[in-house]
């Protein structure tokens, strides 16, 4: 468009005018300034295969050919030698309703895995708020072998600890996990009264497993049917949790396990986090590792394909042996579930646990009798 500009008073008028209406002087024609074209938006990284800048305008990855989807479709947490976790949408669900939390420190790790209940409304919101609430509460769990405040002999400080029992080994961690799960339960229940009004009719809900590792001490707990396993240096894996499910309940009453697991009601959970869950009573346990091993936390998107603990342990050990890192082994387990069908969201965490090495006496300082 051509506009006319007065060189005397800088007034602009529409095209066609010969004189400025403000000062009466003759107008000069000038082209309307044009803005610089915006540079094209940078391409996004593919959340599924990890290729940088590979997602085209159509939403598909130019490397793997898959729909890139949401960033939550594939998440990874790399804690180096202290732990790793991966969560993936799988092949059949349109979104990832699992969530995970991993925090690591020196000889310490906190990990939470939650699986949204698909029959509820906004299950992805439930799992997300649950892992955040529990993870933040676990951060306060103390190493059982650390001295409590006041143990330095200061009478003013020790007086404040009167009547306080020192946690015995890993037992204190079990209490911390129970507290964290209770906090997660309250957070999920609060969702029914916020946001979309449909939440009140179908309360957001999820399962939870959580563990706190401090040196050789492990505290863990659960509500629902996500699982925690212990894998020692050899032998089969040991399932540490007991499913809160219809199948587990009837098996405990004597029903044949194969018959129970093949029933359509097999995976119906009997405990969960949510406003309609009633009083939540997490089951918590603890142990102190006598030998090195790994904690494996996973949603049913993995263990459904490996329900037998011995077979589960064999696959996990193979992944640990062939991968060059904990993250690589965790990715391999997710890939295993996807190759087996990927019928559900898949979340896996691997946490190494090392026993305390016995101290050997220094021959130069050993007192002789």
C-alpha cells in the first residue's frame, strides 16, 4: 500500500492526498514499511526416537516415521551409576498416563512410579501430581546410619531429642515412604475438587510404588498393582510387592493362579489413590542389603509380559549385562515391552543397591593384646 507522508510535520495520510491536512504543505509519497518475515520455527526433537530437529510440520518424525506426539510420550531420567528411569506411551495408548520421579545423591536414591487408572477422568494428572508429591516428601528421608542432630554431645541439642526413638536400620526409611505415599494420596484426592467438573464424577486415580535407598538400606511401599522386584547378583528375581488386584485376592483364597490371571477381572485393582479410594493404607517394607543387587520398579506395562519372577529376572539381567549403562538397560526393558506388543504404558526404574563393605583393620594401628 502507498501512503503519503508530510516531510514537514511527519503526518501520514491515505494514498491519493496531495497536500497535508495538518500544515497544508505538499505531501511526498513513500512505501509503507514492511516488517521483516519471521524466521521459520525450529523443528522439535522426536520424543520417541530422540532424533534432534526431526519432527516435520505434519507432526511426524523424519527419522523414525512415528507420530512425535507429546513430550510426555517418552521420558527419561538419567542418574548415572545411581539410577535410571524411563517412561513410554507404548504402542496402543494415545497418551502416557504413567509418571515417574527419580532423585539421586551420594549413596542415595528416591524413586516413585505411578500408573494412572484409565477408567478415571484425567488419570495422567493423577499420576503426575502423585509422583511429585511423594518425591518431594521422600527428599527429607535421612540415611539411617547418619547421626541425628544432637548426637555430637551438645546437651542443649540432645535435650530436644528426648523421647525420640532412633530409626533402626532401614525401618526409618519405611516410615518415610509411608509418609510420602500418604502425601501423594492427599494430592490426588484434591484433584476431584479442582479443574474440570467431570473430575467430580470420575475421580482422577492412580497406583503408586515408591522406594527410598540410603546406602544399603531400602524402604519401599505400594498401593495398587505396580511392582517392585529385587534382583541379586545371581538367582531369580524376588517380587517384593503384592498386587492389590482381584487376581491376587482370589489366588490368596486358593484359586489356581493361571485361572485367576486369565479372568477378565484379573487386573481390576482393589486399592488406589483417589478421592473415591476411601482410607488409603499403603503397605510398606524395608530391608538392608547383604549383597549387591538392583531394585526394579515398574508399571504393569512391563510385568504383564513377564509375570513369572524367574523369567522377569532373566530378562532384566540380560539387559544389565548387555547395556553399557543403567539408562541403556532401562531403555532395553522398555523396548522389550514394546516389542512384545506395547499394550499399555510402560515405566521402568533401575536402582543399584550396594552393601556396606566390612572394614579391614589397619595393621599399623591394630593394638596387640
